C-alpha cells in the first residue's frame, strides 16, 4: 500500500512540477539594438510568456511604452507587468503574448523638428523589424499592438495614428494629450523639453511641427478608414490632471463615428492606477489579436 502510494505521489509530482515551472514568464533586462538612425544603442526589456521556451508558435506582441523621465525598466520595476501578465495568462484573461518595453528617453516617441533625434523613424524602421526577427513574433498587423502610460500613452496614440497599417490595437493609459492652447503655454515656459522637440513659438504661433504630432489634430484629420482599422482604448482617471485631453479625444472619435473604448476610473496619475488598468487594457488588446 505504501509502495503504491509512493509511486502515485511520484507520478503526481512528475506532472505538477513541470507545469508549475511553466507558470512564470521570463523577463530579460539590459537588451539592446544598435540604431544607425539615432547613432547609439536603444535598450529594451522584454517579457516572454511562460510557454515561450517550449513552444514553436509565433506570438502576438505588445510594445509597452514608459512615461516621461522613465526608462525601459519602469513597467517591471514599478508596474510589475511580469507578475500581472503571468497571473492574467494563468487565469485565461489574456492570451500568451510577448511584451516589449523600449527606452524612449524623453523623446515623446516622435521625431524632433530639426531631425537630430528621429525616435519615430528608429522605432518603425529599425526597432520593430529587429525585435520581430529576434523573437517568435507574428509579423503582421493582426499580431501587433502598442500601449503606454502618460508620455507613452501619447506615443502609442501618435504612432498608431501615423502608422495605422502597423498596429491592430492601441491602449493609452493617462495619455498626455495636449490642446493647442495648453501647448502654447508649455512652449512659452519651455516645459518638459517641448521647445527642443517641436520647435519654439513663431510670432506667438505654434510651430508647424506640432501639427504633425498633435493627437487631437491627427484624430481630426487622419483618413477615417485608416483610423477605423485600429482598435482604440483610452483610460484616464477622474482625478488625473491630464483627464481633459482624453475627453477631447473621445469627443472627436465619437463625432467621427470611430469605434473606441473609453474608461474613466477613480484615480490619479499614479502607478497604482496604471497597475490596476493594464490588464483590462491587455484584455482589450488580446481580443483583437485575430486575422
């Protein structure tokens, strides 16, 4: 009897232990690509889902962007994205996916007006192709999404609006969406390096470069069919100082009859808010990873 019980226990352990070893994904920090456009290395952190080492499948990917003054480690260090994703995959809330977190410095994920820091070009022409050759990623729009918080939310929206052929979905948490009047104030006061990126005011008028990257102007002027080819998700707290921008964006999308999800929850511009919001955002993205 004891012998049979011992054998049964060993059999159960042989089943349970390998399974338990596959319930956590892998985080790789300190990875980098060599950028000819920026003339320096661009660091990134990548989350690989639990079954990645044993599977030959091609995974969907989410490019997850950090906020202003942050870096490629933020979503792991403060957002615990690996632990949240592990649990959500185990619970069947999101499909297994690769999450790539590039270092955006303080670039706002765009090209600057004088062509010295072409982050958008680097991301589209170097970073995405390199990442999608390095890892088992489906190389089609249907398998690719972009998301981010604050500056990263702005970056996710602008990149998806300017390159709707690249992304199936975009999820912006507390995005830094700025109106023309607010941008004028920020340029006057040289807030957050905006003069370096967009150029200075000219005769008290906004620089032309701003028109290329204003989320509200892009939402208004971009071809409707292009915008409707992307699934849009915006989430901003009711106590967030950036809440007005999200409201203005959703008003434009609603007026143009462009489908989108708009979430307003209790909270402010904090990691607590983003940690609570990232899995619902990834659920939205996951539902749209289809051909």
